[in-house]
C-alpha cells in the first residue's frame, strides 16, 4: 500500500519526529510514575515503538542494552502469543530471558496498537524491577538454573481488552518481597505503553494509514541506505579480539573467554562469537537477544551515531553465535548477572579498533561497578533494595584524553543515584566520592579516571557487588597502557571477612589501600564497616613519553596523576612547587626506563 503512496520529505520528517516525541513522552510518563529509584533516578529502562511488521520506528534513550533487546523480545513474544490472539486494550508481560534478551528482573511490557480495528504497531517499555520471586534479594550471584532466578512470563496478558487480569496481578504481587513497589512499577510501565498507544493512534487519525506507513517506509529505507554507505566507507577485512570475565569462584587463570570476530565486506557487516567459552553453570550466560544488542550498539556507533535509531539502520548487520556458547544462553542456563554482555561490547570494539583505530578509542573501564544494598529499612521496617551504578574511565582516542567517571557505553543515558537520595533510602553514609588518582591508562592521550566511593554502614545491611572485570587488564592503543582494574575493598577493624563474606575474587596485587580486595561478593555487614568501590580507568592512546609535559603537570595539579606516576609512567618530573624540572624530565625520557 505505502510503496505506491506519494509523500513529500517534509511530511516524512514531521511524522518521524512525531514518533520520536511519542517515545519521549512515554519515557516521561514512566519516570513520573515509577516507584523505585532504579527507574526514576538511574533511568534503568528502554522504550521502543514498532510498526505492525515489528520494525523499530522510534525509541527513547535509556539503557542501550534494553533497546536492542526490545527488538528481539517483541518478535519472540508475538511469535509465541500469535498476532491473531491480540486484541485492543491488551498489555502483555515478558521476562523469559532466552526470548526477552535480558535477565528475569528486566521486565518487558508491550501493547498491540489498533486503529479502526486494524493492528498498526506495538509500544514497548522494559524496566528493572526490584524483586520477582528470585531465590535472593537484589541479584542472584550463584544460580545454576533459571528457575532460581524468578517467576517467568513468556508473553502473558496482564490486561485483556482493557481490563486487568486479577489472577496474573496476584501472581506478580505474591511473588515479590516488595509488592508495593513492584506493582507500582508495573502500573508505571502500563501507563507508558498506553501513552504510546494514544499517540500512535492520533498520528494515524491525523494523517491516515497510507501516509503514515509511507513515511515509515521512507524512514526505514533512508536508515538502511545511510548505514550501508557508512559500512562501505570502512575497510574490508576480518579482525578478531579476545577478552575475559572473572566468572564465579573460579581458580586463577580459569576465566570466561569472550571472543568476537568482525568482518566487513562491501556494505555488509558481520560479527561472529565463535571461540568464546561454552555456556556455564553460573549466572553469567548471555541471552541471544543481548548478544544481538551488543552488536547493534557497536555497529551503530561506527555507522549512524548521530541519527535517531530505526530498524532499517541494522539491515547490513548479521550475527553468528554457535550453539552452547556463552553468548547464546539456552534453557535452563542461568543468566541473572548479565555483566558478561557488557564486557562483550568492549571485545567487539577491540576487534573494530584494529580496523578503524582513528574512530574507536581504547578500552573503557569495562564494567558497571555496581554495589547493591538490601535488607530491612530501620525506619519503616519494610524490605528495601537500592543499587548504584558507577562511572568508569573511558578510553583515550587518537586526538583526545578519555573522559572521567562516565557510565559504561552500554548504559548510555543512565545516571547514578544522588548522594542525598541514596543516604535517605538506605542506612549508609558516603565517606568519600572522588576521582581515583592514577587510574587512567598512561598514554600520549591519557585514559579517563575511575571513581572511588566509600559506603559506611550505619545499620545491619546486606550488600553485594556484581563486578566481572577485576582480574584482567583493559587495553590501550598504539603504545598506550591499560588503566587500573576494578576492585572493591572491604575495610573493618575486624579480620573475619572470610567468615561472613563470600570472597570470590582476591586481588592482592592491587595496592590502593588496606583491606580485603574483592570483586563479586554477597554478604551481611554491620555498623562501622566500609565498602570501598573503586572503578577502573580507561586505556591510554599512544606512547606515554610523548605526552605533553605541561599536560602531565596539569594532571598532577588536578590530582589525576601522582608525582610518582608522572615520573615513572610519563617520564615527567614535577616538583613539589608544581613546576616541571625540564632537565630531569629530559634525562628521564632519554633513558627510556
């Protein structure tokens, strides 16, 4: 129908921007009505609008790994339920990880949209819930089976023809330790998809189906053409890279291998994960929907980074994942801590950096460095869960230093929780929040710095960390070095951490403070103890001895680089008066040591 319908460019742009505006309004509705800080402060959600053929036609910035997963999840859900079984007013829920593309607490709500009794599209909203029947509060770190990770919904109607299903609502309510917040967030997501429904119908009423669908076709066509042209401008060839995840309670050297191979051939771009570790009996397997998202994110940043997303942009991309691969979780493999997917992004970028080193920076800090607290609120007596993603250093590029303390690229628009809000929600006080000196990778262009945040426990509380990049370095480029590793330091006047905390990673080779060094852990803490979260820095770019001495001096003044590191890593001697000793610097750099 739309292929034969004439439409002018101005109308196409009006309709395209209307769709984007609808997705943005869905986002605002969610933020205004959500009950938990993970959604309304951190922005841990993904919102997408699809046409009736399941092509992405608009999204709203949030967590990037959700947006691509929405593509995969909506296709699987519609396939399971059947388009013919959907009716006006329906809202469906999906969190089955092998279809939804993320773990069980990243819950996808979607609604079919009808106009004049004809299906015209779908609105979707995925957000992180606090609790849904998993074996543990917060995050499950030791599951060996998906059924330990929560109640599963494969595409189940929570609303049928405009009315809530009380039995499904009860299943959700009675399988949560925090039913009030979970039900509040469920209703917030329903409000978001309803907002999208209304706007999509308004668009059809204003312009008519033929015009809207002709505009969508033009948007998708332009997206594909633009992406293919961008791929053609990249060099042809095949490049591969390898990275590692810590795993759970593994012996030294027994890491989870993540391998990606990127091939560019004309206007086609493919990623193959062959050679990665097999699926494991730990909650670190990556659902195939997330693996596709990893590739879409990396692909978009080197092809159409400045344009709003649409399904046409991903037509040149293909993905190959062998069976029984860590990137292709299949039932009943546990998937709860999907941090390996975040590390997978850096592995794809590492391969791409060999193809276009001028367009891909060195490695980021490579993790989300999450600390999550849980327990009973001493003031209300009610259970609580609060989490805080942290910024890491970003990698330096061919012409710039890396940015300090930004969220990993997988998080896009995600934020951390303000200190005042977190201290109000959980029985803790922050003793320190600062940039982490000497964490940025040395280079002609320095890697960005990670952060240090110290949580002082005020009341008995449970805490966990999900860091998966503590035992291997990130990577620099063109002679640049890696930044400091992620680490969590547990400080106490007592020496009984091993009795109370499951220490899963022991980084005794790290030397930035006293205390027990760990990465992934879960345990109970008492007043007076301190959890010090110290995030990784980005990799450097170029020979550190070629860095402008004045830039090194300024780094010392700013507290980014210590005097000792300035001399050892950059060959620049900075005096106690913050001046450069040029004679000593020349001698130091000439020696090359």
